C-alpha cells in the first residue's frame, strides 16, 4: 500500500508539472490584462509601471520559471484584480463549492442507487421502464436550461425558494457553511438539484444495468436455489458486486462536479470556485486561473487515489501493487 501511494505521488508531480506548462502558456496567449487593469486615460509611464510591477515585461519562459519557483514554495502568485494571493482567494471560495458538491453527491447516492436497484429488479414492469425512460431527461437537458427552469418554477411562479446567492452561513471550526440553517438550505437545494440531475441519471442507469447482469450470474442463482430471502440476496450479493464500478464513477464525478460546477454557480450566483473562475477569465486574472486549474488537478489526483484504495477494499481480487515474481 505504501509503495503504491508513493508511486502515485511521484506520478502526480509530473502531472502537475505538465498541467502548469499547458495552462500557463494558454492564459498567456489569451488577451492582455493591462487593457483591463489600466484606465485608457492613464499615461504611458503609469501603464509601463503596471506592466513592470506585474512582471508582464519579461519573456514568457522567464515568467513561467518564476512562477514555478514560487509554486515550489507554496506561492501561486497574487491576483491582478484583487491584489491578494490567488490561492487565498480560491480558498475563500472552497467551502461554498465543496458544500454544493457534497450535497449534490449525497442526492446522487440517495436517489440514484435505490432508483437504479428498483429499475433493475423490475426491468420488465411498467415501474422499471418508467424510471429508465425518465432517466433520459437527466442526460438530454442542458445544465443551464435546467437551472433556469428551476428558478422559473420555484422562485418566480411558486415563490418558495430564493433564485440566487448563498444565504446566511454558520461558522463550524472557522468554515462558513449554510447547511446548518433552514434559510441556507433554501438557497442550496436548487443549485444542488441542478448539479446532481445528470449524475443521478448516470448512476441510476449504471446500477440498473449492473443489477440486470448480476441477476444472471451463477452465485445469485445458487443463492436463490438455497432459499435465501430476496432482500438478503440483493444486499449481500447483487448490491455488493455492482457497487465497485458505481463507487469508481461516483468518485470521478465528485472531481468533475468540483471542476465543472461553473455553469450552476453562474446561473444561481453561487459564490464558489466556479464563479470565481468565470469572473477571472473575463478579467484576464491569470494567476487565479492558473492556481484554480492547479488546485483542481491536485483534487483529481487525490480523488483518484482514494477511489483506487476503496476499489481494493470492496473487491479483494484487486491488487494495488503487482505481486513479486
């Protein structure tokens, strides 16, 4: 286990290095931040002073090497717009994004797996067919359109939920969270539903397919022949075996939701990392964009490592390190 983790950490360093090169060159090629940071009426001297202060007068390779040296010391640069460390700005937004993603994943697990089990066990019945047909909507509807329809229904027509914002938060160990208040939940529930719909459909269909395949396996047929109760067969034999790919996908989707929650956060004006990224791209705030991508890459690496370990825990046949010859 320790050897496996060490290997993955070494691989992660090369991944982060490659991502830093690609992202740094990409943001360097998009626009000139000075055009937005300096007033058109500013003098040439003031403009040049700003360019020098931000280090934009240096060749791109030298800018990258300086960035890499600072990054090795935990400094990903200062925001051009806000004037504070980029990583500090992102960390301020992390609780909002993680809270939203956590609730979305919980909705995915609580709704997707049971509905998938029901659809798989009653595949030939109208209920099962109806669930599978309804899951298509989760894939086919655009994320931004779902969000606007939720706002139109629950905020405009019914007036029961707020249309945007995060609402009041309660500090828990210094972390501002909105899940511990009713008003906070009223702001959180629509973005979480919007973010989770596609994943609910994905997990539902994966679970239903896995149930259909597991029911035809010999160990399930043997359990039925021994007279084991159907509920026990589902819990101990079917569910345990289909959870392996489902857990893998849920872990990957957790990272995907963190990285690509930008649309939902923008539609609902949710003050998370995704909205910060969109604002930073519009403002050509290069250090924030680079720091965001680096942080998301690191999160993906950690999630993949955790998923691999959980995979081995669920299936004893999986070996994290190849046995010695």
